[in-house]
C-alpha cells in the first residue's frame, strides 16, 4: 500500500503528466485545426498512445470482466481499483476526457493519420467502457467541464463539443443519470438549500432537449419517470428502498417538469406521460377491487399508488414556479375521483394511517379550484355533482359507481360497472339500507365550494343546477328520482350556505325564475256549472253539486320523494324574493324580465298551496312597489319633494317581510292621500302629485289580496280614501276590478280572484258610506255594474251577494241615487226571490220526527255547507241579501215620505208594490231558511208602512 506521502507524490506526477505532456500536444492539434492552412490528416500517434496508456491505468486488462459485471459506485469496485485509478478518476477525469474526445471527433471526421487509426479505435472502446462503469455523477460532471472553456484550459473545437454534448445526453438516460446530473450541478452549499435559479435553468435546458439521434417521445418516456422518482422520494421519508433526495433535487425536478410543460412542443408529449403516471391510480379501477386501504396504498398498473400520486402532485406544485396551466392540465382529469376521495376520507377519519393524506388531497382540490379559469372550475364541479364515481367501503369491498368519462382516460369504474344513472352499492346493501343517502353529499359539496370563495364560480354553478333541475322535472325529460332529488338538495343547500354570493348573475337567475313560473302548456280548464231554468218552487234541485268551479293545476303526486313542479315553484319564488331583497335597485324598469315574472305570478295567487299563494302575493307586492318607486324617481320640485320622500319611505316599508311594518307602510300611503285631521287644515291647499296616484293605487290593489286582515283592511281603507279624495277616476278603476274581467265574461273564477273582488267590494261599501248625499254623482258608475253582477247566475253566489250588499248600502245612504234604476233593481230582486226560493213544505220528513227540528237542522246544515265558489242560486245568503236590499229601499222611501211634507216621487209604482207583496209573503210563509222568513216578514211590514205613508202624504196635501 502507498502511504499518504506517496499518494501526494503520485498526484503530483499525474498533474505533471497531463499539464506538461498531454495538454501541450492537445493545444498543438487545436492550433492545427484552427489555422488558415487546411490540414487534411493530423498526426497524433504519440498523443493517442499516451492517452491509451492512461486509460489502461484506469481499467487494467485483468479487471475488465469483473468491472463489467458490477456498478462503479459499489464498495467492491472501489476496492478493486488501484490508488492510481482512483486518483485519475477523482482528479484528472476531465484531463483524460479532453484529448480522448478530441481524437474521437477527428476519427469521426476522418482527419486522423492512418498510423493512429488503430490506437484511436482502441481508445474509443476504452472511453465507451468508462461511460458505463464510472458513476454517472462523475461522468456528467467531467463532460460538463469538458464542454466549457476556462483560463487554464483551451476551448475544444466545435465537433468535439458536439460529441461531448451527445455523450452527456446519453448519460442522462442511464438509471442514475438524472440524479447524477443533479449531483454534478449542485455543490455542497446547495444541498439542503434552495437551488440557485441559474443552475435550475441550466438543468432545465439540458433535460428539455433530447439527443439528435433519438426520438423525442422515447426520450421523454425515459426522463420524465426519472424526475417523478425524485419527487416520489419526497414522501418516502428516506426508506431503505427509496432514499430521500435533497430539497435542491426535488426543486430541480419540479422546475424542469414545469418548463417542459410550458413549451408547446415538449408539453404535447410530456403532459400525456405525466397523466399516464400520476392520474392512472385515480381513473382505473382493478377488475377485483380490494379494500379501500389496500387500494390507496397498493400500486396500480403504472407503479404509482394513490397516496404516492398525491405526494408527487404536492411536491411538484410546491417546488415548481406557479403555473395555473400546468395544475389544470394535470388535475382536471381526476377532479371527480379526487373529490370523492376527499369526501370519503373526511367522512371516515382514521381509515388510513397517513393522516396528512387527507389534507394533501383536499389541498390539491382547493388549489385547482382557486387558480383554474372560472369556466373550467364550473365544468369540473358540475362533473362532481353529476358524477357518482367514488371511494367507499362495504364489508371490505369498494363502492364503485359512476359513468365513464369521455376521452382517452376512463373513469374509475370496472368495465362491467353499474348503471350510470343510479347510485350502486356493491354487496347486498340497498338505498333503503342507507336511508336514501345522496352522492355526492350536498352539504359537503357546497361546504367545499364555500371555502373556495369564488363567487363567480358559485353563481354560474348555481344557475347551471337550476337549469338542469328545471329540465329534469319537466315531463318531456326522463330522469331518475335520485338525480332530481340530488339537484334539488344542491340548489337548496347553495341558497342556505352561500346566500347572496350566488345571486350575482341576476338576469340569468331571473330567466330561470321566469321559466319556472311559466304556466304549463296543458293547463287545466276552469269548469263552470250549468243550471236548469229556475222555477218559483224548485224542490228537485236542492241537492245540486255546490263544489268548487275550479280544478287545480295538476302538480303531480310525489312518488318516493321525487320533487314535483310545486317544489320548483317554491324554489323559484324564494329565489325571486332573495334577488329582490339583495338588489334594491332592481325593478321592472331596469330589468324588463320582471314584467314577465309579474304576469306569471298572477296565476300563482290561485295555487292550491297556501305557501306558494302567500309567497307569490308578497313577490307581486314587492315588484309593484319597485315599479312605482322607479316610475316616480325623476327630479321633483321642492314643493312636492316631501310627498315623494314619504312615498319612497312607505314603499320600502311595504316591501318588508314583517307584517306590522308592511301595514305601517300602507298607513303612510293612506295618510299621504288624506292627511290626519290636525294637518289637513294647514295642508288643504296642497295637491297630491298625479304621478303618484297610479303607483299608490297599484300598491293598494296588490295589498288587498293579502290573507292577513291587518294588511288587507289597511288596503281597503286606502282604496276608500283614494276615491274620497280623487273621485270618479279611482271609482271607475275599482268597479273595473270588481265587476269586469275575463272571468266575469266567461263565467269562470278562482277562489283567489273571488277573494280579491270581495275585498274590493268591502272598499266599495266604505266608498258609498263616505259619499253620503253626494252618491248620486257616482251612481252611474256603480249601479250598472252591480246590477249585472247580481243577475249573472254563472258567477259565485258570494260575489252576487256582495254586489247586492253594495246596492243595499247605497239605498241606505242615499235612495235618491237609485231612483233611475229602482224599478229595474226591485224587479230583479223579486225575480231572484221567486225563482230561487227553497220551500220546506215538500221536504220528506220521516215518520215520528218533529218537523220543526228537521227544519232547523236543515237550515243550519245548508248555512254551514255553502262553499266559497258555489254557483248555486239556492244558497240562502243570496235571498237574504235580496230581502235586505228591498227592506232598506222601502225604509228609505218611508222615511223620505215622512220627512218631506209633500208628495214626492215614489221609487216604486203600484204594480211593483203588489208584486213585491205577493212574492215576499209567499217566501215568508214557505222558505226553509228562518232568517229569510224573518226578513220577508219585516219587508211586508215596510210595505204596509210605505202604503200608509203614501196615504198620509196624500191626505196632508189635500
């Protein structure tokens, strides 16, 4: 063995040999190649011979066989080498490569003298052997230094540098080539620290360019997996089979992959390779799926496990330059199974030993969702909501269900997988066993979306869910119950968790609301009852059908929890109210689509569901208030500004969902019409702005339909106040709502419309009482319409009775107003009594029963059994109203005769009075209703009083 002093002397001698012997000869050859005088053949016999002898020192002849069967980096090979060999490899490998590669390049260019050909051929064989026997890190470092010039070394000719570059690329393709490159590039100061950018860029340029004599795809198929192996070591923790790589290596591998994907040409090859390696564990299910824990931690066909793939993704994205395009290209194909894994692991914590895996997987999902383009994120999450492929466990087997993804990558489902329309549980479990559990869980999906904080994504996804849900509930589209239920729950969960953040696209959501509220094409036709001709006593028609005149829209019956059109209506109405509440400036003026929605809401006020009726009425009121507010928002004179301020404040209160607040808003509008008495004297000269009148009237007309008496009574009083102050124009509008319309002309009416007309009738009663002695000025507006209503047998009995009540109030307040129509009205009332009276003398009374008891029971039964929409003219309320009108008319005539001491015009002639007495007397004797009989008796007494008063008046005149 050589001592330390001997080794130092040995290294000195080797340095002298290379510096004083080899290097001058190399410089001489380079000078010949660079001279202007072309040298065809260069004599280099002596240089080739000396270099050949040096290579023999590195690999002696008797060591060829043993060395060729071992790895240079192993301890056995290191022991086999002599100290001279070790010294040459460690300190003079570059000095040995420079002349060797120069001679080899001259051999390739056919510029060697024939005497040196054989020696250079042997030399070339030695160099080739050394490239496979010496550690890749040493070879790469030596070749890299050989390519570059330095002050102490002459730069080599271009052909030699090209040869060196080609050999360097070949070294990278070795098993430890990439690692060797990193070892050669990073010195001790870089190990464990972040790598310098200049070195990262140099490595990326070197690894991105494939050798000229090799196909690009074949090159990347070799290099990319080697880079992946370096990233894979990040999560191995330095195991015996996979030692942990320095941080600088991981950074360089990530940086290189990112640069490969950033350039178009290599990206077209590298991206499929990366997807094949990293995405395959998520997308390909084994034919016989193992348990979940085994499936996550066992390698698939690609050699990468799911946990390793997640670790590699994290290492790549953390160490590479930020690149949304790269993250999207790699993660988008596995978003659905990745979410499924996240959902499963979060639901079953502790199912795997690696607790960090769950956070890493969720981090990947969140990262992609935050940096990818909004359109791609919406598409990815839509696939999550629609997809049913997922991770799960059932008695040790995996729950695998879903549909096949389009494209070159298949979904995580066996080839003979379940139906893509349903959630399928492997084993013997069923949907009933799991309580109809939805997949994916709407609460979890929307919870993750909420964490993203991307309002534009949530809003677009919400609109897409609404459109899909609307399409699935339509009868033209075949859809499974599970899909429809899932979409409905996702929509409701988004409304609950995300709130106003999903209502950014107002026009799109309003478009959905408009389509959802649009009446079906095949709506039910309202049914009207046909009655036979009336007779004075009609005992055969006493058991007529008094059912409702309307058949409700066929909303469908819920089957197995499947949402119906009613659910969609409820969802659309809530969305509409949320949009209006969240956007105070939205009105029919700025958003014309609200006008369409407003027209659709009219039909929903008759809906069979009380909740939908109330919600639609509230929405109509809010839209009406918004329309009124926008219509009066122009610049105002100072004198009228206070009225408009009060009006705007009242409209805000009317839109409030709290009942007392809405009622106070109506009170403010009423006080705007007629100020309180202490203020009225000073403000008598102030004229209400005519521009406010239509808006106030619309608000009152909408509020009068409210089912709460606290609100609609304020609306009734407001309508009465408007007529009191504004006169005939408002009364004409009220009569148009009360007595006209399509339902009056065709004889069909819904309960909601009937309620609205009855409440307007209450307002008309108040109007008549307010008019007092001035009522004759409005009689031409009131009487013709009221007369038509009570005569029409195709309208609900309650509406006919209401019209008679308004006429009776008119007779009580000012009988003079009815003088032009007195004969016509009384004749109509008598006809009604004559034709619609129900007699009890023909009722069949069982033997042994008291007829009086039966009559009272029949009377109460008939009173209690009158439906709201009945068309039966036999209802006692109609006869009572007619007799009440006659009584008030007769009483007014009697009072007028006694108060005026002169002959005045009687509202009734002698013939009319005789006919009234005959019919009323008959009704009083025979009618089954006790109240009718009592009213008939009172009417007969008033007839006697009227006759007496007329006689008295005639005598006094004589």
